[in-house]
């Protein structure tokens, strides 16, 4: 098998990463190259693993896209995939991928699902995982209730397009990846290019993506823009939005791609061979704007060092920084002696809450456990709370 070549190309995702952080762009498209090999350099392998990570929102969007594609393929092959069956199969897939990500399977098999939240131990409440599962189910239910789906069913399958293909075309010598999720010719002999969304408003980014679809129809299929309808289908809100396009709008998309390609190639050491050096790609100054899905270890280490410095910075003297008695000078009083014990200031000690574990027990995953030996005053041993660890996937995704 011939060795793979890292050729330069353009896509909306690549353009977004480049704008987000130049260093992240290098790690994702150059530093991680070859990391699929088990014997790759450890850093390259690590970058490749991080490149495959996705946030939970991205994961939900991918699951919905795959489920919709399965439903359309079943229709094309002559049998119907019921709404209940599709939802059950998708939720089962969610459970399996969630467990595999939690167990870190993606470290050995990077193409398996890996969630950013699991890699960096981001605390996510059970209710948030449940809401994510409910959102996926709601998107699939809305898909089956779309009037657009009824129109698709009435269209002969030989007039369907783009279900399985990853479309690309050449634009001024650069390979551009831009293909809609689905396309079909309606009864009025107009080409309908469909982009499935799972929520939110894509804004300018979505307009660029749809413009790429229009370019694909024009450059690859040779279809005039007057016969093309660009449809943005928000499955989360069950809303279909048609985006009109003309030659002026298309020129703006061409110019956007042209300038983006020029900027990316300007950072390369050798544009003809698509060779890049890490030192030429600066880090983003706005760390909060960077989506951390594929942040490299070096980027995260530098951010963590900054946070540690801020956390360990000496606090100001409370006697000098705090005001006592209000802004008026006549109302000021001396601050209390900070060395004085809290117990002596607040009176006698409070009775220990021996039954706090019972109050917390069996809620929020806590159960009470009796300690061995006698407790205070010769009474039976007191309780302590310990964390119960059930299979969270069955609880929050089931």
C-alpha cells in the first residue's frame, strides 16, 4: 500500500480551526500526521488521539446525522425504519460509546469515540447527560415529522444524491471539501441541497458552508444557481430555512475561500510540499475562545501553569483591604483579631451532626456505612458516607 501524502486542502472545519488558534491548527493538520500508526512517536500519537476527540455536543450531532442517514438508506433500499426502532438503536449506540469513552478505549483505538469531557475529567452533572440524550431523541422525532421528509419519500430514489459521498472539487488549484448531507430533485425539477443541523444558529459559518454547497452544485454538477435551493434543516427546532443564493453571494464565498487559502499557505515553510514548522504557528492570546476539543498537551500545560500562578498568588492583608463599619470614618471600627479562634468568637461549640450521612444518604449517589467499634459515649459506631459508583451510562442515558 502506497504511503499517504499530506496534501493541502480546504474545508470549513479547517478554516474554523485556523482562525481559532494557529498552534492548534498546526497540531491538528501537521503535528498529528502519521499518528494512526501504533509505532508512531509518542507525541505524534498523543496529538492524533486528541485530534479525534469531540465535545458532547459534537458527539450528539454526529449521532443524529448517522441515524438520519440510516433512515434514508433504509428508504432507498425499499424498507422503512420505524421511528421507535431508530431511536432505540441510537440510544443503545450512545450507551456503548459513552462507556467506551469513559473507559479510555480511544487511547488504543483512536477512531473509536472519545469525549473531551472524559479525557480531561470535566465535571458533568447527570442531568446534563440526560438532557443530551433527550435532545438526540427530540431531533430524531422531529425528523420523522418534517413535511420535507414526506416530499423526499414521494421522490423516486434515483433522483436522490449525496447520501454516502464525501464531495470535493478543485478551486483555483486547491482541493475543497464541501458536500451537503443530502440532495434530491423535487417535483418542480429543482435541486434541493439539505444540511441537517441539531441546534443553534450557524450564522456566518453556516452561510459559508451553504455557499460551498452552491459551489459544489455549480462546479461539479453543472447546475445553474437559479435551479438550486439551499435548505438548512434545524432538527432540534423542527425548522426548515431556505437560503437564496445569487452570483453576488457566490462571489463572496469564493473570495472568503481564496483569502483563507492564502493565509494558511503563508504559514507554511514550503507551500509546494505542504511542509510546516511548529515555531511558525503562534498560540492564540484568547485562551477562552479556544474550543478545547483537540488542545495539545503543551497548550494545556501552559494554561494550567498560569492558573496555578494566579491561585498561589499571596492574598492581601485582610486588615488593610477590608472596611469595617461602612464607608463613613465615624463608623469605622477596629477589625477583630484574626488569630482569635473562631470557636471563642461564636460561643460554645455546636453539637456534632452525627446523622449527616443519614441526611445525605441515598441521595446524590451517597450511601451510609457503619464504622466498626464503639462510638462516642459507648454508643454503637457512627456512620460515614461513601460514594457509590454505579454504571452511570445506564442511569443518565437509559
